[in-house]
């Protein structure tokens, strides 16, 4: 007889015969033991306001707003903590951390100290978090995923804001002051 854990894995809506957890529309693993978990993806929308110092190339995030739909929020403190953690990772990827490789493909940034530029770290930018809670019909409690989305969205949102501020189409992360200053110089050289 299978344990309740194995039964839940094979039939995610049922712990044991006769005990349903919710809607039966959730998919069980396929013949390759893979599950389509897209039914529990959270949704996110971010916007930010940045200022670029034309003399130094320093990017400052003045305001950042993120709105999450993670379905039913089971623990608001944990959800906001996950969002803040993802935001911190995203800020690092956007402004400070670079995975550098040599011409031969050798990783040059093997430690955290190697990935971070030498610029001083400012305080974390202000973050406003809002929630739009639409329960998932595919999970027992209506919850969806949350948190890691900001680690992926923040670099893109900041890159787009800087591209818009500079009027450029090509951005390379991280947006270190030297890299941004170079983009500013190239932009001013093109203008009459």
C-alpha cells in the first residue's frame, strides 16, 4: 500500500481513496513522472522610476512597485519576505553582480566577491508591494507561486527604465557606473 505522500504525488487531488483536497482538474504526473505545474504560477507586474547621474553614470532606483497575484495568501509575512528577497537578488543582478567569463570560457567570477563590482553599495531602493489575490482553481487552498519572480523581473524592469531614460536600445547588465557612463558618452557623441 502506498504512503499518503506517494498517493498525493501520483494523484495530487486525493490523499487516499475518498479524501479529496479540491478540484480534480489538477494534473497527475505523466508516464515520465513530469507534472505541468503551470497551473500554480503566480503573476507579477512591476514598474520603476530611475535617475541616471550624467556625470558619474550612477543609476539610482527612486521608486519600485511590484504587484503580485499569488492566489490565496497563506502567510502574508512570508509572502512579503519572499518578494523582498527576490527584489534584493534582482537589484544585485541589475546593478552590481556580473558573471564574467574569459575568452576561453573560463569562469572569472568564481566567488561572490568576484561577481560584485567595486562600487559602493547604496541602501536598498524603496519597494512598494501590492497584492491582487485571485485564487487558483487548480490548488487545494487556491495558492500560487510567489517570490522568485522578482529575481527575474527586477533586472529587466530596471534595464528597460534605464534604456528609456538614455534613449538607447541595447543594454548590458549589470548597469555599473562605468558601463552607463560609456553609454551616455556614445549617446552624446551621436547628437549634433
